[in-house]
C-alpha cells in the first residue's frame, strides 16, 4: 500500500481504558472520551472500550491503551490480541502521597516500598477487595515494574502527555520505544471566555475527584476560615470515602462541596471564580486547570509532576505538603493579573483538535511501518 493510500484510508482504533473509567471519572476519563470524540471528527473510527470487556480485536487496525500505571489490564489484551498497539502512558507517581499521608496498615507497608512496589501492593489490595478484576494472572509473579517494562517493550509507540513525562519514564525504565508527545487539551468550542465574566475576587474553585493524591485536605487546612470562599467540585473516589468524610468534617463554613459535574455545567463556576487550584501530590497535566485557564481563571497548581511544561511562568505553584505554601500561592495568584497570553497558548497548542491530529499522525506512522516491514519480507498487508 502506498503512502497516499495510507493517508486516505479510514483507520479503526479501540481506545481501551480502565474498568472503572465511568463509575470513578477522572482526568483519564476526560482524555479518552475527548480523544475518541475528536478522532471521529477527523476521520478515525474510534471506539472506547473498557479493560474488563470482551473485545473483538479483529474489528480494529490497532489498539490504543491508556494508563501505564495499570499494566495488568494491558498485558491481558496484548497477549490475547497479538495486535500492534500504542499507549498513552499517563504515568502518575503516587509515592509522595502513599509514603507520607496514607494511613493504616497500607500506609505502614507503603512507606518502605519503591513506587512500583507500592503500585503492585495497591493493585493486589484492589483485587482482594473486589474493586478491580484480576484478568492477567501473569502480573502476580511479574510485578509492576517488569509488567510495565514488557508493555513498553512491545508498544509500537508511546504517547506521553509532555516531554517531562517522557523524561520521567526514561529515568525509571531505561530504554523506551519510539514516542510522540501528545499534549492534553480542551474543547475550545466549550471552554472559551469573552473576558466579560463577573468574577468574585475571593472565589477559589478546585475541580477534581476527591481523593488523597488530589490533596483537598491540605487545601482545606490552607483556606479554612480565611476571606476566600472555596468550592470543591468532585465526587469522592470509590475507595476514598473515609478521606472525603475527613475533609467534610474539617471544612469551615467558607468551604463548600459540590458533586461531580459534567463539563458543560462546570462553565458556570469557571466564569465566576477568580482562581482555580490543584494542589495535588502529583499531576501529569491538570486538565481542569487547562479548562479553567481557557475560561479566564488564574491558576495555582502543584510543583510536583509535569504541569510546568504546560503553564510555565503563567501560573503560581505550591508545595502540596505545606498548607502555608498553598495559601501563599493563592494570595500571589489573587494579586497577579490574569495573563491573556496563557489563554492564547492553550487555544493554539492545547486543544483536543491538536491532540487528535497528532494522535492520528502517530497511528498512520505505526500502520505505515507495519505495512512497509511486511512488504519488505514478502507479506501481504492485511490490517
């Protein structure tokens, strides 16, 4: 098949996410759903599937997995399908939270383990408690690190969300397959601001699932009984109800809780808040921060992870371990003028349209390489 034929053909891809993608929505839920939506708009037949579903692999030209931190799910499908695949790594380091803030028996155990050993133990606990399904028994003896290395080694391409994420992967796992940076994005048709919104200067919002790694507890400690009104928008993660209860018990009257909202309903709050904050113990991007910035909010975000690749010096950063640092960052953000060049940067570089154009290009690259290799060895190409 010639290059022009590859350019014209319709590609069919299964986007495969964790089994709890919908019942416990998070940033990866937004990423996979928006990626599928915009891929279909630009001529790729993209279908979202869950790791615990039975998948007809032959219906797709290739598979696209999300979340390298859950390699057990991926191992099962790559072994069963024998299909070429790419991975949006979304590599989150939970260890800073696990080692310093997780309580109980698990907190005692995780304190002395490596990050990958922590993830292995947490995966086993989820299976035992029935929170996840065990679909890849080989993970039990391979462990987290070896399982991730196997997925990486077999990937046709990996698609990290930033150069920073790629560097972290390389530092931990050594030699990596080919990669293409696919920045996360927003839907500019939904998230845009005229600049005429009536904002409350003391209104701070945090749009995130309520769980330990998102660090709402330290955020509450930072803003409790201050002049700021804080809205925590998000539902508790399935295994984090004790954390949610602790947050609600600690919160003073200037802090309100709002359950998870669809993106369309977030617009009301993005238009009225002065500041959006994500003081997480780790962020690969901070999707809600991108959305809020595009809507005209000033941004406070954690200094742990990859967010600096997106926001540069146009946001204020905080140390998630320190309520004092969180409070100081909110004060600094309140004083600074909103930088309209941040909004323009997001609209130019960080949209789902740009992300999916680059994703489609990566798919074509994988298919073209496969076709060329088979042609050189005398095989007929049959995706």
